[in-house]
C-alpha cells in the first residue's frame, strides 16, 4: 500500500475550507495534538517493520530477509539520531515473550487503522470530516510504555525496492529512448516509510507517509537517516 500512495503537494488555495488545507498537508494530526504532546519527552519505538525487495529487470520483486534486517537496523539508527538532534529520547522496545502478544496486537490493529487513514484522508476524494476531526486509535498502549518508561509510542514501517544490475541497465537505455521518443521511463524502485505517534490512550496524534522513486537505499545508514529526516520534517515539537 505504501508504494502506491501518492501525496499531493500542490499549494493551498486561498479561501479554501479547513479540511482542504489539511488535505494538502503531507501529514495528518489529531485536533488536540498541541496539548497532548506537551507531556511527551521519551518515545518507545516498536522495532521498525521494514521489508526490502530485489526488483528484477522483468519487474518481479523478491523479498530479501537479509536486506530487510539491515534496513530495520539502519532506519532505527536514523530515527534515534534524528530525534536525539531534536532533544527527544527514543528507546526501542525489546520484544521478548512477555511483550510479543501486546506488540502483535497493536501492530495488527495499527495496519488496519493505517489503511483506513489512507483511504479516508489521502486518497481522492477524501472524507472532509475525517480530515477536520482526525480521530483514530489503536487502543491503550500502557504496556508498551511501561517497559521503556516512555510517554508515547512510535510506530514505523516501510518498504524499499532495490533494482538489480540488469534493471538498472535497462532503465539507463530507457532514459535515453525516453528522451528521444517521449515514452514513459521504467522506474528504478520505490522507497516508502510510514510513521505514527501514538499516546498512552492509543490515539494516533500524528501520522505521515513519505515516498521516493529510487533515490534512497534503506540498507545504507546514511541514506536511511536522510530519508528519516525527510519523513519527520513536520514532526510536532514535543515536551513544550
């Protein structure tokens, strides 16, 4: 789903209704966001759910577990560094036998909630009432906060498509032919991340999706951090 979501980036229309202005923003925010984030100082991050695929010349994608593991580490490292630079502590939740069930419950529910958010507030036409009153919940998350003595939960998942050498070669030829003929050029692969800030009650306070066509590699720590910086550019100022 992440790879197929296109974020509209056109400017706001003067005199447009509030819901339309919210629709133009790359993120979604709870109506009570500013008040609720004042008490947030430490974030408990679920292990990022990152899936990285090898994209062949024929357009077939194969899930690579080794690449995905590297992507999870790189994305979390990027998160901790970026938030540390903002004075925000991020502690990754250790998923042991005690925490496995609560984490799985929240993860499954969050995927359903995330799909609903995309369907109602990102796709066209959106539901104006869902934009004006952005009220989504994954249920209480106290158990996920107590372990890390945190104030809110951070949920991140994403996908990355890494082109094989054969696909890169074909794309190079396509770029030349496309420039000559005006035909569409084969894409190099999609990188996409989704992030949500969830408070103790389970309310989704802030939500965003960011995507790019072939410009990042989540296996690489520097590239992953650069993409995380882009993802959280609009992140609310917490603890203030």
